[in-house]
């Protein structure tokens, strides 16, 4: 069982993107400009592509950026991505 504590204030919610996460900022900027049937490549090394966790982390960042656009800017886009030799390619399909 965990220790129950009282009178500890809840910290404020995260309202902006961490300065350390520049890849997410780059994805957001690109998605804002991306038109239907256009795509972009996120470069990844061969080792990163082999490590499926790295690919999944990147796909999670893309999904998070998509949610930010949907909620903050009321932009509802649909994306699909595929792994290629040079990295992860992302298409806007709607």
C-alpha cells in the first residue's frame, strides 16, 4: 500500500511544449503547412529504424502533434506513415 498524503497542491497542467522537444515542434510546424496528398520524411538512422521502440516513440509524437492541432487550432487531419530506408515518411490523407 502507498502512503496517503494531504495538503499537497496539484502543480499546474502543462500548457506548452517543452523546449527540449524540438522534434515535436518541427512536426507541428510541418503539419501546419502540409497539404492533402503531400508527405514529409523524418530522417532516422538504420539503428533507430531497427529499434521498434524508437519508431513507436516517433509515431506517438506525430499523434500528439495531430491532437494539438485538433484541439488548439480546430484542424482535423488524417495521417498515415510508413517506414522507409531513410526514416519515417508521413502522408496527409485528409
